[in-house]
C-alpha cells in the first residue's frame, strides 16, 4: 500500500462517526502490533533498489537515444545502430549481436520490415545484446552506452536545436493529454511546431501544412475503397484544403506514402507531373516549391492518414526541405500519431463506459446519476493532475455532455472525494448535500486512475443486494474492457476479436467490447 491507499483503507475501516479517543487507541494499537520482520525489511529494500536501478537504466538509455536521434524524429535506423555495434570490441561480439537481433525480431516481428527503433525497442535491443555477453549484464550495458555515446559527436548548436524541437513535440503531447479528448488543441500544437521550426531552423520558410485521415470510401466506391479526408490545415490554406477529399484515381503521391509507409519528398512540384493542387486560384506558372508527405501510423505500423507540407506560398527561388527538417517532420508526424491515437483511445473508453451504464440503469434503478471524469496532467506544477468532467448520465435516459474547464483540487474542496479516489486508485464513498456518492476509479495498465465514475445513489446509503451485485459486475467488465482498449493502442501485436461485430467495426464502436466481456463472463458461469 502507498500512503493514499493506506489512509483510504483506514478511513473506510473507522467510518465517519468514530470518536477521537477511539481513533487514538486504534493508532496506538497499530503502532504496537504492526511489526516488520528482518526478512520483510530486506525484501522491501531489495525491491526499492531494483526499481531505482531500472529507472536509472531507463533514463540513461533515453538520454543515449536522444543523443543519437538529433533531429527528434522519434526513431533510430536499426541498420545504422547495428553497423556501429558491430565495431564494438573490434568486432569480437558479432555473434552475440546476431543472436540479440534475432531475439528482437521474435519479440517485435514488425521490426524486420520497418527497420526503425523506438526508445522502447532501442532499450530492448541493448538489453538483449548485453544479456548475450559473458559477465555482468549491468557492466555490459554501461560499456555499450559509453561506446555508443562516443560514437556520435554533437555540436552545441545541434544540441540546442534538438532541445528546442523536443520542447515543441512535448507541447503536442501535452495538448492531447489536457484537451478533454478534443483534437482541435492538438492540430494547433502541430501547426505551431511546424511553423516555429521553419522560422528557427528552416531559413524562415513560409510553409503550408495539412492533415488528412484515411476513411472508407462510401461516397464513390468505384474510385477506390479508401479516401483521404483533409481534416485540418494552416489558416491560409483553409479555403482551398479543409474538408477536401482525395480519391485514389486523382493525381498525387499521398497514397503512395500511405502504402509504402515512408515519407515522399518532391523537391520541385513544377517538374514532377503527378501533384494535385487544391488552390486553383494560383496561376500555373506560380505553382513552384517543394512538397513533402509523411504517413501517420499506429502502434502496429498501419497507416491511418498523412501529414503534408509544401512551400508554395514561399517567395524564395529555392525553398527545398533539408534532411534535418524532414527528420524533425517525421518526429512531428510520430508525435501527432501518438496524440491522435491517445484521444481515440479516450473516446473509446468513454463510449465503452456509456454502453456499460446503459446496461446498468435498468438493473439498478436506485442509482440516480453517474458522472464520468477523465484524469489529466496538471499545468500548475503544484498540483500534479486535474479532473475533467466529461459526461453525466441519468436513470431517466438523459445524457449531458460537458465542456467545462478541468477541476483543480484547491478550488473544489467539496469534490475532494474524487481526488482521494484518484490518489489511491480505490473506491471512495461520501455524502454530499444529502446525496450519497460512490467514486470508483477506472485504472490504466499501471494501476493508476485514468478516469472516475462518480455514482450518485440519492438518499440510499446502500444499494439493494441484487443492484449492488450488478453494479460490481458492470464495474468489473468495464475495467476489463478499458484494459483491452489500452493494450490495443500500445502493443505491437495484432488485436484479437471474439465477436464478429468487433472485426467488422474495428472497434469503432467500443461498446461492443463491453458486451464481449459480459458474454465471456456468462460463458464461464455456465
């Protein structure tokens, strides 16, 4: 138990009406009776040491990754890393490297095709290499880190450029995590990062940028099964680009980037012959500049859209994208992809929760309302998180979607039970304005609260036994569904479907997942 969990446990045990003398006697009793054996102390110290050691190793390898990934692209070229490692100890460890590489491909099958190392797979690769060496693994990791650090040299200017770019990428991530599952702040953060980089590190080029997402072509299926729908762009291009549709039978290289999974750079659009121009007002002789299209990919390396950039508004004679710019734009496309998929996951979690509540209300009429909150990182360093009120459902069938600002602990003392629930990731009960509330956490894969169900039972202190049982079943299935959704958004393994409807819908209707777990639970009970 951590501190908030221990406090929550004790508060639940003693109840609300305990007298101060009784509480003092309980504290004295626990202090006297709770004893930790030497073996337990040793185990605890070893656990703390192990966790600290792993955290230090992760920080060390992340710093090494960032030094190699100078353009903040988010990936390293596997062949380049492998080629340098083959010179380690004058090439005497080539066999260990070969074995480690084979194991890496076993753990991450997609790597043999894409050839890119993320921070996670980079760390896994070095740990596998170290495990193949004779001797102490920690010493082997240290030797590898020292060798790889010496293998790259960065000037102060390059380090400063990399630091700036990572700050802009972090702003994209923060926009996704504090937007209340809205895409608009993310789009703004992406275009701001691109324009800032063009100004600071791209010879002050004037660039256009736009994002298009792949959709099933239900409008004109004879023109191809999929289309690209332009959902966001820079302000100057909005009249020409926003909400446009690119079909596969039209000019362009965007679908090629999607299919190949690699950026496509056209240095001179006027010489290419296969570029689609959205701005028909621009004279043909002025259609000059560079064009770059990058695929947007999920955790399974499947493309779901494109990020495009061009310099057609730029008046300079030569305004091509340099390799260091393209590397950073890859980082932006990767950051946007993670942000987009994070918000999609939150939307799926909310959709699943609404489906769970629709199942619950007819079975538990004593429950009056349920409000769903999302936990978001706090912008104020004093408070490490805020709570975003998302939706309230009523047992009458009414549903309210909220767009209110995030709740801060210091400004919402009456809602402190929600923050206690978040702190401890445990159920918290309280009475507020004559109504009984049960706050239940929806946990992420690490066990921390991702969201909160605020369940109001009116004046009912306790639910009838059969309603309590159905509530517990709903919460259990909702938690299982939430974990499944989170795994699918982060793992490199392909998702598995149990119900046919899941495969058909690709879990766009995440509510199906809740019914799948209900069905599995029913099968186990038969």
